[in-house]
């Protein structure tokens, strides 16, 4: 069950990773429409009309978030023919909503639902007015569809029924399931919506303590992979605000930019999106402490290990490469990290900082500082000041604890500091003479490393016959094996560029870094 939940949480990353790109475009359009920065940005001008077109286009992901999850989850959850699973999930999601629309159109009075456009709790999806189930509905329909797809996609039918083999069969099976799911949703979801509204009020009244608790839980659960279920319902679901905090912030960003009220007054829900503080400012302090406590002869190698991981955390908010460099060596440090990150977020919230800060500094700039800087620059000065103060706190606390308890962080021993280089790979099967004429040396070497890493990981996992399941999240491979005894030790995988390995019976995670999608794809191709 735990492995299934982890896989499901990792699958949510597929659509989530698309949001920063759209957010950057939206932030730029808000800046370009600011008449104080661009005097020619006059209402009704050709310039404003053109930029407004780009602004509307940048909202496409945020205003279709449920559909995005319905299409994105099957990519990671399907064990075979993921493209066909996406098509089946798309049809199931539409069928589910059309069933709900039909039921409400006939029995809305008996159900006590005011079935009219504009009513709270209703939304238009693909031309029909249906219940607003947010990402909950899309996740449910996608999960059911992928489950059916994985079980029956390869089912052989009699010769006369071969036309229904594959995706048509999945759609046929899912059709009555979507009817049952729609009936249950119509009966159960309206009371849940009322409960969610009450929960929103409670969470908003929790203030700084709520921000601290949320941030602490989100950080401390990272090793389990369950942190997706802490932030997911808040950022992309209806728990704190209708449509999710990310969508709400994006939809109102122009309004916030033009207001002189404090950010916490405009958007108190933004306190739950301050988890990026620990990623940007905290991980920087951690890296400096690890470097400072390394042996002199190892500092150069440790620096090479930390630079990439730190830059990744600061720019994109993907912290696992650096957090997993010390998590398994010194779990106590990770608890301290979660505590400091939560404290930093709570203090910033009390000082008036709020906004879309759940990722890295790229989102800080384009979704906050640039579009809102004119009226809210003081809040951002406070944010950076408090952040840099905590960077120093992180540095001194981590340095003290590492030396006090003699934690073997990278560089303090002569093991586990080997970097990911081409020389790490043995018996390369693709020499440069096989390089395509149009392929650059850098591109070839990168592809060659991924190929060799994929080959090595398959061998280290006991061969393709021992691998039962292979998925990935943002930085980790998630594998189920038949016989754990055939799996190599951590040192083997680290010698091929892995940051670390988590063993849990037949389930294990290989922490790779941001190249994990390419490695997983290469492994999947070879497993087939």
C-alpha cells in the first residue's frame, strides 16, 4: 500500500512540473502591462491588446488544472502503452462529467442543488455544467482508468471481437464504472464541499502556527515520498481555496500587483506556499556547512558534488539531490532542516510575506518579485533579509552538529563522494565513432552517460527479469523487484552516479537527480 501511495504521489509530478513555465510567462505579461514601467502600456492600445493575448494564453494550464491531472497521471501510472492510457483516461474523465451533468439536469431539485451557471460548486467542463470536483474528480477517474488499463489492455478477445481489443475495451469497461462513480459523486460531493468550506475557514484562522505545521510536515515527509499528499490538495485542490492556491494566485496576480494592501491581507492562503524558503535559503546554508566540515583534501570533490545540487535547489526548488546527500548519513540533520524551514516560513508570514513561493528562485522572480515589486518591494526586502539570516543560522547549526556528533557527511570520510563522470562507467557500448554527424560532443556524452547509467542500474537491480515495476518522480527512480537479494549494495549504484538508495523490502528508490526522466525512459526501453 505504501509503495502504491508513493507511486501515485510521484505521478502527480508529471503535470506539476509544467506550471513553472506557464507561471514565468504570466509573470512577464503582468510586468509588460505595468504602465509605470512601460508608459506606452495604455489601455486600448495595440501593445496592450497583443500582450493581453499572451496573458490569456499563459492561463491555459491553470484554468484547466483538473484536465491536466486527468491526462498527466496515466503517463506515470500506466505499466504499458501509456499514450493509449492517457486517451482512455481523457474519455473517462469527460464521460464522468457528462454523466454528472445529465443527472443534475434531471434531478437537481431532488438533490437540493441549484443547477445554474455561476453557482458555487459548479463548473463548466467541455461544454457541460457539472460539479466542481477539482483535481479530486480527475485523479479518481484517471486512477480507475489506469487500473483497468493495466489489467485488461493486453486481454485477447475472440477473433470476431478483435476490433475491441486494447483501448476500445478499456473505454467500454470504464463506461459503466464512470456512471457508478458519477452517481456516488452527486450524492457525496456536495456535503464534502460544505465540509471543505468549513475547513478553509479553520485553516485560515490557524495563522502562523498553521504555516509552521504545514511546512514542517511537507519537509519531514520527503524521505517517504508522501509529501505530495500534504501540499497537493492545498496547492492544486480545494482544501484552502477553491481551485487551489496556485490557481488562485495566478488568477488574481494582476489584482495583487495593483493593490497597496499587505500581501498577507490580500492572500493569507499564500502562507502555505512559503515552503520554498527552506529550499532556496536553507539548502544554501546546508551546502556551505557540508563544504566547511569536509576534509581539506576532499573539499574540491565535495564542492563539485554540492554546486550542482545547490543550484538545482535554489533555481528550481528540487531539493532532493542535496537533501539526500546527508539524509541517510545523519537523519537528525533532516529533522533540524524541517524545523528551521518551518520556523523561517512562519516568521516571514508574521512579517507580511505571502505569495507563490513553493518552488525556487525562478518562480520567486517571475511570479512574485517582478510583477508585484512596485507596490510590495518592502515585503520582498524583508523576505530576503530573513532568508539570508536563516542561511547563516543553517550554516552555523549544521556545522556545529556535524562536528559535535561527527556525522560522516560527504567529504568527512574517503567514501561516498565519487562524482558522476564518464569514467565511472565500465565497458561503454557506444564509442564516439558511433556518434551521429549532427550530434554535438556534449550531447553525445550526456546521452552516453544516461545509456550507461540505465544499463548499470538494470544490472544492479538483478537484471530485467527481477524488475517488476519501474516509475519515477522528479529526482528518484521507484522500483519493485521480485528478489531483493539480487540487488547490489548502495556503493554500486553510487559508483554509477546515484546520490543514494532507499531499500524497503521489494521496493527501493534510487535517487538520481534531474536526469531521472531520461534514465527511466532509457531503462524502460531496454526492459521492453
